[in-house]
C-alpha cells in the first residue's frame, strides 16, 4: 500500500515540496491603446468577441486594429502585439508569402487568446480547427507539479516539455509536437487522459503515466524490419525503473477503463 505522505520515488513528500520556478523579471506595462513600437493603434468594441478588424491606415499611414473589449486587459498584451503585427502585414500587397504570413499570425493570435482565457479561469472561444489550449491544472491533480517531480527525479531536471489534460474522451494519453504561438518554436507536449483526474486516482498512478509519456520525449521510435516500434526493448526497460510501476499498471488496467466509461456517460469522476 502506498502512503500519500511519501512521494513515489522514495523520498519524503517530494510532490509537496517542488521548488517554485524562478520568477520572471518585471515587464514594463504596455499601453492598451497602441502597439509597443507605436505604429499600430488599438480600439475596442464591447460587442465583439470572436473577431478582430483592421480598419486600414490611420494618421501617418499606420493601421488601426479593432479588438473585442475584453482584450484591453493587461494579460492580453502579447495577443495585442500579434494583432498589431497581423495588421501591419494585412495592409500590404497581397503576395502569396504575405497571405501565408497573415494567416499564420491570425492562428497564433487566437491560440494566445484562448490560452489567456483558460489561464484566468474562463472558457476558450469555440472554433473548429484550432488546437485546444494547455490546461495542466485539473480538478484533483496539478500536472505541472507532477511533471516537475518526475523530471527532477528521473531526468535530472533536463527534460524540456509542457503538459496538459487531454480533451479526448478515449482514455489514451499521448505525446505530440506543438508550435509556440508567441515564439513560433516547436515544443513537446504531453497530454494526459482525464480518466486520471479522478477522486479514485492516486498520485502515483498519475506520476506513472506522466513518466511513461516523458520517455516518449527522450527515446526515439525504433525502425525494425520496415515498421515503427514505439515501445521497444530500451523503452520497456526504462519504464520499469518507475518505483511503483506494478501498482500503476494495475490501476491503469483495472480502474482507468471504468473512469473512461463514466466520462463517456458524462458522470463525475
């Protein structure tokens, strides 16, 4: 039996004592009326919610962007800068390259908006084709804390990835690549089945599946006889290093399917 007062790697209360991440340096508050370079003006319409508009050239030939009223809040500063960059390209000649850039900036803008909404506890905007925002904090478990503990204990803190609860109902956890909407850089994203975010799920089980997905980040897929081997010999050997591997697998096989069935019936876990 696992005692919740102890962590799942052999040390006392590791999950309760994850070091706080370093605080970001103070950022100068940006104006909500214009972009950081002063070339794009912002106006706000309280009736708008899911759209933005570039009203063309204003004074001195610079564009003006109409944004939904809620985007005047300081937490949308990064989104406003993307909107400003979008506007500067939107008023230029419609070349193929420029059209692709404008489309990419719009996609990145709404991705940032959705993430800000989720981070402050609101629902993301509904839109087909957009990737869901990253949501690590669940009803029962905070994936950021668990990933930090797994990373420090098994990977020496060297793993660089992000984590979220999956919006899939099928019960599978998985690893994928995402593009940061702000920097444009690729990053690894671990998605954990919401069947683990349940009152009947012990923390060692969540840590087990997080560790499993972390291994997918560091161990490449093997090519054997013309086919892809995702869980090869090296993967299985390292997977068994998890101190509560057997307990996690027992929960995964016996309890997770029941939780997934309950999710499909829209029952609380």
